[in-house]
């Protein structure tokens, strides 16, 4: 993408109403625009990151054996009357009437609808296990929408639902989700710690929230700091192997890590003092096992291998896709701007032409741009007729992890400069070597 033809409405001033750094940088980098309280347009740069995050979520869900579909944002109230949640959900639910005076709502979540789909099409244990998920916009009329996309009213969520024949199978689905989530967040460059949580309006006893540590997080968290160094890494997971998946979950949930809702001071006090930490975290996901809470009232029943009709065991599992942009920025920035992890960056690399109009510099930039494209990498090429300082400031603000700087002086020696946004370190090399290096960095993405 050539910056001269792109739409990147960068703000010079700090927006007055943005209280936390991720909100500030998302506005300044021209990623989002607020249209009403907690409701945003996703401008091109923000949209690219959102799509990238969605893609990672999809890939890891499919890898775990889960099946994508798409349910609508608007739902009939009658489904929610069946589960009893139409009255329980309260003011966060946006209720709408259509022209025939039928009660509708903008879905805050989809347990009822997925249960309806299931009961209409599945009737035998032979069709289980089954996990369906979608990535769809939700609406919750939050009392205090704030912090930009972190607590929006309209927000994008991945929500998945497992259907299993019994509790053991459903707990395996729960574990599978935990492991797939760990991998998902790691690919985004995040450490998200599974913490024992309380269940709220979804119901059920078995639940973990995934928290990214950040001072600006809304949840108070208590943990043994050794959990922060656990990594899933590249290990091979067989998602059908119940004991392997359970082992991984055990590894990640044995050390103390809880939110204030489930915190137990007596247990916490037994952690060696040097490892005992109280902090704040951003909830980027949550998994639940809730047994037959929805299947029973809604008649999601299958015939088991003994010919008996039994309600299925279910769980639901959510990832805050749009909130993740904020969480990643909170975890990865400096005073100049965002520092995108390679996994989610809107563009893998930026090209800065120090002297637009200089024929050698222009030709070298074009060459780099094409060579990167040939390797499947779309660079953001700053081809504007601007001062070098302004170009650097824009690149630093929007946070591409790598920058190639091209100027007549370097080219006279046959070199360009490759700079890491994270460390600030630069290295001179030939344009070909720079392309190879960047391609290598993204090879495993
Ligand atoms: P919170 O406690 O932050 O209100 P929740 O527990 O009600 O969230 P869930 O029903 O668990 O939310 O939804 C799954 C995920 O969706 C959450 O972990 C969070 O990352 C995200 N999410 C929930 N509410 C919002 C919101 N208002 N704006 C952006 N993301 C949200
Ligand atoms: Mg939650």
C-alpha cells in the first residue's frame, strides 16, 4: 500500500477524552472513529488489525476441531423467554420492536440461538461431539462504555458452543478451548493467564477468564508470578487426546491465579512472598462449562447409546476480538506509539523514502515494494513528499514492527537500513538482504 493513496487520518494532538494509552493511540493512528458512545467505525488501519486477529482466532478454532458458522445479530425475544433470560438479562440488552410489534433484541451472546439450531438438527449421540462457533458483532448496552474498544457497546466477539453427551466429554471440550485460547493469544504476542472466575449471567461453576496483565485493566487479579513465564510454544497438541489436553490445562492452572471474585486470601498467603502478586488485568476471553442449563429448558436432547433421551452437556467460550486490539496496545507500546507484535501487525513492514523525487531513492523503494510483494508481504510505503522526521513519527505511531529506510546517501553505498520498532536498533544491508530478512521474520506467521 502506498501511503499517498491510503486513508490514514493520523491526529497530531492527543484526543482529550481518551483516558488510556490504547484508546489514545487508536484514535491518533487513525484506526477507529467513535460514532456514538461505545460504537465505532473501523478505519482502514484498525480494520486490518481486526481482520488479522479474527483470522488467528479462526485458524486456532479450526485447528482444535471447532466448526465456524454465522448467526445473525438480531434475535427473536421468544428464544430468550424459553431460557428465562429475557427478563433476567436487564438493561444491558438492547430490545427492539419490529413493524409487527414483535419483540426482538440485538444479541449480547448466542447460547439460546445455538441451542435452537442444535435441537432442530441433531438428535443422536452419534452426531456428538460438536462444537460450533462464530465471530459476530454483539451489543451490550453497557452502563459506562469507555476506554475505546475495550468496553464498547457494540463489539466483536468470537463465541463458541460445545455439545457433548456427558460431563466428561464436555470437560474435554472445556480443556480443548483452554488450550486453543492459549495458543491464540500467544500468536498475538500476548501473555493471557487463565484465572479461576465467577460465572455471572451465563451460569455454571466451571469457568476461567483469560487476563492480560496491565495497569489499566478493569479486573483486580491475584497471582503467583511464576504463571507469567509459562509458554505453550510450538509444541504439538493432539486436540483429540483427552489426557494430553488435560495435562496442558493442569500446567497452566495449578499456580494460583484468580480474579477478585474468586480470590481466597488464605490460599494466596501460602505462596512464597517473592512470588505473590496483586495487579490488574484485562479480560480477553472466558470459557464456561454449564452442564444442561440451556439444553434442559430448551429441549436440546439426544438419544444416547442405550436408547435413552438425555439433555446434552454444553459450554460456551468467548474471545473479545475487538477488545484484543486495545489489550495488545496496552501490553505493547512506548511513548512514541504502538509496537505491533508480528502476529497481528496491519502491515509487516514500512518503507520510508527519505528523499521522494530522487530517482535512485524512488527506484529502490519501488524495487523493495515489489520484491516484498512477490514474497507475499504487503509493505506500507511512505511515498509522500514529507520531511523524514514526519515520516518516522507516523511509522512510530502506527507501530509496524519493521521499517526499511531508503535514502540517497545509503544507496550510494548500496545499502538501506532495517530498523526494529521494538528495540530501535538499525542495521545497514543491501535491499535484497533486507527483503530476505523480513521474509524470514514472517516465514512462520
Ligand atoms: P466484562 O466482565 O468485561 O463485562 P463479560 O465477562 O461480561 O465481560 P463475556 O460474556 O465473558 O464478557 O464475553 C466474552 C469476551 O468478550 C470477554 O472476555 C471480553 O473480552 C469481551 N467483551 C465483553 N464485553 C465487552 C465489551 N463491552 N466491549 C468489548 N469486549 C467485550
Ligand atoms: Mg467474561
